[in-house]
C-alpha cells in the first residue's frame, strides 16, 4: 500500500461528493414542490431529536477512529483494537437508527413512491446509509485481520488505515451536510409554498 492508494481514495471521495451534491440539490429543489401538498413532507414526517442522537453516534465514530489510528501509529495494540471496535459499534448504531427510521416511515405509508419528498429523501439518506454500511464492512474486515495476524505492524498497514480513515471521515462529513439540509431545516415554521407549518404528523 503506497501513497497512490491514499490519492486514489481521495479522488474517489471527491467523485462521490458530486453524486451527493446532485442528490442534495434534488432534495432541496423538490422540498416544497406543489406535488407534495397534502402528503408527507420534511415538515411533518421526520423525527429530528432521534436522528440527532444517531448523528452524534456517527460523529463520535470519527473521533474514535482518529484515536484508533493514532494508537496504531504508536504500536498500542490494545487501544487500537478497543477504539476500532467502539468505532464499529457507533457506526452500527447509526445504521440501526436509519433502518428504524425507514421502517417507521414505511409503516406510516411513506415510501419512495409516495411523492417527490419520499423519492428524494430515500434516495439521499439511503445513498449515504449505503456508504456507511460499506465502510462498516471494511472496518469489520480490518478488525478481524488485525486480531488474527501481524496486520498491526508496518508502514504499509498504517497507510491502509489512513486510506480507510479518509473514507470514514468523508461519510461523517457528508452527513453533517445532509442532516442540517434534510432534518434541521424541517424545524422551520413555514411549510409547503410558505404556508404556516402545522405540527401534525402525516398518517
């Protein structure tokens, strides 16, 4: 593993940012579409406090991964394993929260085909969740290899972990663009086409 892999990952996340930007712009553009009137919208369908809790979990996972990487560089095997495991658990909590949110919304009849809000919401949030899930698979693989081999040693392995860190911090950073855009914005006091928002959940 050489620096070209770090560069490759950097280019990959840059290309993924473009995809996320398109999905975010689509969500914003259709957020107050007349086609959503009378149906679910960001204003009446999202549980912001609960999502905020799982957002804190994902954010904390970036911190623990940074600490894990530092422990790896300092050859502190026990700390490396412990912090990597905590990172995985925190990321898993975020995925659980997203799955629970999707299940709750689906139970209320809010699915991708419901209206433009449903389509753009599931596309954007689901695309991000897919990236988190792929990152967790990689972290679990690294954790397993590290426990069973001498993966812990060597500059090449340190660069591998740095490459993974770029990806993981990217998905965290993207969520901190998505969360305000999708969730915090929904706390505003004006709904579709500037109509006053009534806090009545869609059913």
